[in-house]
């Protein structure tokens, strides 16, 4: 008991929690994404499409940078247990799904609505009660459900919505992180500190996926998220210990 108290009051833990809840980290995250995108001239990325015999240009780079900023702010707010982050995340899934679809993720048209619903449910739950839970059977059930949904929906998209044979390398690069994301989103409402480990794994997969899709802005974002998820895990785990002591 004394050891737990000493750890809880340690200067290092206090510093980590201060960084986690810092507004400066929000600014740093957005600044990293914008500066790297501008330096690499990612804002010049365009998507050409045809409509009624005419060719139109969609400035996908600007759209993606803006979406990345919203996504990062949503994650940072959730890390600080601010429910407004879940609301932003709910809306942001529409933008993210559109970008992923245009960049070649044919499964986005089926998978992102699942993320939209999951984020919205978390938003509604957090409005009523915010309680940090210990890992339990529900955690693993949600992860299994998320992976199953991802494989089924992405297989339908790749097999029926894509032209030609399935690119299995791209299929697994998209399906596995999407399934992890589903599970993590389903568990968001229950506020598991252990769920940050799930997001660490997800971030690693997304880095690989976005490198394959040459989405440099998103790659940079997920590298930053690796650091943020570590802060979230340490902070939420300590907050859960304090919560348990108050309830005992």
C-alpha cells in the first residue's frame, strides 16, 4: 500500500499526467502534422474525377490535412476524458472514410459507418457516466466482434466492389487495423485504461498502411499517437487506482 502511494505521488508520474492534460501538447500535435505536410508539399495532392464528360480536380491534400487536425484534437480530448472529443471523433469518421476510400481503401464505404456508430455510442455513454473499468470479458468480446466485422465487411468490399482479383497484401493491411479500431471503439464507452494498448497496436498498423498508401500526413499523425497513447495508458491507469481507493 505504501509503495502504491509512493508511486502515485512520484514526481515522474505527476509530470506525465501534466503533459497528458497539457494544451501545449495539443498545439504540438497539430503543428507537427501541418508543418510536415507543408514541407513535403502534401497539400498539392489532388484527386481527379470525371462527371458528365468533364474532368474535375479535388484538392485532397488540403482536405486530408484538415481532417488530420480534427482527428488529432478528438484523440487529445478523449485522452483528457473530455467527451467533446467523442463528438468530434464521430463527425471525423465521415471525413476519414472519404479520404481512405479515395486513396484506395475500397472497404471504407462499409467499415467507417461502424466506427461512426461506435463513437456516437461512446459519446452518449460518457454523457451519462464516466467510470474507469478493469479489463474483463466484455473487453475481449468487443475486440473479437470488431475483428470479425472488419474481416466480413472488407471481404465483401474487396470481392464485390473491387475490380480484378483481391490484393491480399492490401486487404490484410486494411482489415487488421480496422478490426482493432472497431474493438477499441466498442470499448471506448467503458473507459478501459488497457484500451490504450489496443490503440498502440492500431497505430503501428496504421503507420504501415498509410506508408503503403503514401499518406505522409496520416503517417506522421499516427507516430505522434504512439506517444499520446502511452501517456493515456499511464494517466488512466493511475486515475483508475485513485478511483478504486476512493470506492474501497
